[in-house]
C-alpha cells in the first residue's frame, strides 16, 4: 500500500492494514476520520476539549478492537458507533 493515496485506498484495504498493525494505516485513518469525530462529539457535548478527549478515547477502543470489525457495516459507521457509545 505504499504510495497509495487516501482517495484510492478503499475501506477494506485500510482495515486490513490496521488489523496487520500498520502504523501508517493508523495515520491515514486518523487523518480521514478524526476531524469528523471531534465535530460530532462537539455537537453532542457542546465542549471542544471534552470532544477531543472522547475522540481520543474512541481511537484507543478502535485500535484495541480492530480485530473484531466484521464488515457488517462500513468502517466509518463502526468508528462513529464506538465514538458515540
């Protein structure tokens, strides 16, 4: 996946790389999803600092549980479900 742009990497490839422990994949996932995660958490919590903390906690859960992702939903839906739970 070296040299693959964010636009050309599909979710399946990203998830496979995350499951394999690819740190660059984590960086790509973070870049792709963190800002929308913080925006959603900010809208719910009405506090930017708390939203950033909740998003960070969600990333810990995402990385800890990436091996359980079964593809029944999109990866993005799974990420936002973790964020809001």
